[in-house]
C-alpha cells in the first residue's frame, strides 16, 4: 500500500529483528536458558511474518489470539524493545494483567538488553526506575498493570501519556474497561513506525472476545493472527514413544477429520499423526474405546479454550450451554428476518412531548418493527430495564409478542443502553398503546427488580393523572386519551403460596429453592426449542447463544448481555399465564388466524350466516330437550298417583 512501509524497509527491519533475536537469551520452561533466534518455531515465525506483512500494508494494530504456552508474549516484548532501539525517542507501554507478571517480565527485558553484545550497537539502558526504563536514544518504556479487578484507579491506565508502541498481554483477564478506553486514546495514529500489539488466550465471551470480533471486521486497520496448539511442533508424540500406540494408532474420528480440514483450509497447516496423538492425550488421557465405539478424546470447554484448533474453538462458554445451538440455528433459518423498520425516540420533558422518528443510521436504532399492530389481535408487551446508563452497560429491552393459542411471534423489539427509567416507562407505554389501538388487547409485564419499580411508578402516575385532565390539551392533540383502554397489567400469583398471594408484574428471585429466574428461563427455552416462540431478531438469538447455566445461575457468559432474552422470557411467562388459555378456548391458533385473515367478504358473510343458522338450531334443540324433560317429569308424577 502507498502509505505502508516500503518493501525495502520491511525486509531490512524484519532481518534486523531476527538478528536481534539471535542475540537475545531467555529462560524457557522446556530447555532452560536458550537463544530466542535459534529456537523460533512455526507459531512464532507466523506471528513475526504476520506483523511485518501488516506494517507493509499500513496496518499497525495487531491482534493475536493464541493457545497456551506458545512463547508469543516473550516475542512481543522483544519486538517492542527492538523498535525502541532502532527508532529514536519512541514512547512505549507494556501492559500486563497483574503486578506480579509485570515485575517478572520487566526483569526479563532488562536482563535481555544487558546481555546483548556490544557489537550489535543496541542503545543501552540509561535509566531504570519506578517511572520506567529509558534507553540511551531517549526511547522510554512504561510498565503497567491493567488489573483483573475494578478499582478506584482503574481509569488511570494510559492517562497523561502519548504512545507510539504498545503491547497488551493476556487481555482475557483484564477488568478495566474505563482504563482501556483511556489507554486507546493515548495511542498515536500518525506515527509511521507505530505498532500496537494485543495478544491473549481466550477465556469465554469477555471483553477480549468483543475486541477480537471488532478487529476481525475492521480489516482496513487491524490484522488478526490466530495461533492454535498445532503451531508449536514440540506438541506432538513421536511414533517411537509408547504413548503413540495408545493415542495415535486409531484413525481420526469424523469430528477430528473436520477440524483437521479446517486447520488446513484456514491456516494452511497439515496436522500430523504425531500432533493428533498429542492433542488426544491433552484433552482426555483416560478415554477408552467401548466395543465398536472409538475412544472419544473430546475435552471439556476449559481444555478446548486453552488448546484450540481454530479461533471459533477458542471462545468457549464456561458454563453449560442453555439453549441448544441447533435449535437456535432452526430459529435463524425459519424465523429470523432482516426486514424490519427502525425507529428512535426523543423523550422530551413530559410523556406528551415524546416523539418517535425513523432511525437515520444503525447506531441510532432503538426500535425494530417487523409487524405493525393488527386490530384483531392479542399482544404481550414485556419490559426489562437496565441497571445503568452507558454504551457498555446492560440494555433496557422491550419485546412485543403477538399471541396465539399455539405460540407467540416476535413483532417488535426495543433495546437501548442510554435511557433512564422515566423515559423507558414512556416508551413501554407508547408501544403498549400503539399495539392496543382501538380494539386489540395488550398484556403488559415489567420486571420489578431494581429500577423496574421506578418504571412502574411512572406508569402508575400516568395512569392516574392523564385521565384526570393533566395536560388535557396535549393529551387530546396526541390522541392519548384512551391509551390505557385495552392494556391489562400482568398479575403474578405465587405458585408456592397457599393463600394465592398476588403482585403486580414480575419480580425475579435468585435464592436457592425460590429461584424464579429458573422458572422463567426454562419455559423460554422450552418454547424457543419447540418452535412455539418464533424469534425474528438476530440480536436476540445471538444473546441466546451466550446464555449458560452454572448450578442455580442462568445468564450471559462473561461480558455478554442477555437483556433481550430476559424480556422475551417475561413475555412467554405472561402469555402462558394470562393469554394462552383464553385463546385456546376460542381456537385462535396461527392457522385459524391466517385463515380468518384470508377470508373474502362473501366467505365472512357465509360463515356469519352459517353461525346464525347453527345457533338457531342449537337453541331449538335445547328447547326440545327442555320440553322432553318437562313431559317426562309430568308422566312420572301422573304414574305416581
């Protein structure tokens, strides 16, 4: 690329770096003290080549997802120090997850630089103190700890510094989103020799996963490098080793063949029998064949995320997956739809001031509408309010579900992290009123935990004051006089209460033995997987993918969100408790509703006439039965005389 490094510069710097590594000594786990340049293996070479390829293409942000114990962190630190030595006056930061790792790595780098031969002419260390390490060419390195727990000083990471070189190690352990945001703002975006490397193993669906996904999508500015367990040749069992007979003689299973194919196609590496034997032993050394069934060496989620074959293997849900993947795939194939209208809300000071507009761009979308209100339908509007405001916080979510005797269809979805409880109450009420219209029925259910009480207080306030004439002109002008007419609030009856204790809406409990979230989520899963709940939102399905169960706890893994799922589960509960029975009694199934909508005027008149005729016959039949009974009673009395 025109703005990237020239090929000549790239080749020269890469050659110099490899020469630098040939003079660097570190203590390795497997071999003790070694020369880095003499012991580079496939994964490390892939990484080095990938970085310089990126710089030649004017890409300076490197993301490396790796398996355990590949020695990449050491190479990254050596690369940052090397860049400081050849480019004068560079400011660098090397960030670790803990203070312990920071101290260990700093000691390693100081030793590495001090051991370099004089003839290499690498700038020596001029000062090494609490503030950092400075070379004789005025390049300075700051050693930082991001922290694995939030603290009062978390947001200070990267503040008051300007950087052109950075290495962030083991981001999967960071719990410092505010600090990372400040750190990102400290990075230069014009220095031609800038280099920012983020490398980590995976640990579930956390902030590192979010970074990786975004980097994968931004191919113009980011380069992603994946290094699986297979990129380290020593991770194999020689055919001469006794363990090879146990782990390497059986041919690959269908699942192993698929993974071997993926590694070949995605990363251009051919898995050898010796490597296959090693990963089998690593995953499950005690697996045994039974009869005709081959031994299954599939490891658990923790082992797979530590030693992944592919990048999709790396990010594992650490609890038990709650929604079956194949059932969610069915939802995507059958029901999920990209055909929806998008809207955004402008709250104003009062409820009557709120306005809704078509969303001008994807970032502004708050509401998605797949089906507009049908006047002859029954809907559930279910709301779950977030605990805080902010882009990274939970979202306040609303689901609008069209009800049938045999299921529910998602027709609208609201999700937004930047809305307060008062405005959220208005949006909830507006959607309920819109779908209720003049003749439809709407059942409203709101999660009452935490800020949900404030939402319900605001709705109660409006329900009391609007009909009494509060802002009468504005209410009449906006057509809000009858907004509550067909809206019914869910009443929860505790199943473990002998007195039938009742409460408005829903309050989720989490205590052992009284965990109402389990009831809620189990039924949501049941109706999702049997297809009775038809989900149109891809975002909701994606949230379902990240929901796991760990004992009494059900929720999104890591930093993922489950707000849409929770509001959907509330809607399922309301439908099952309050709506389904009456719709079943009236046979209002999907098929019957579709048939009714397809009827012509003639069909409707014929059905009406037939109904009138059948009603006439039923009445006459009842009269004849009554007359017969009266005659029987008369005859019995006569015989009794």
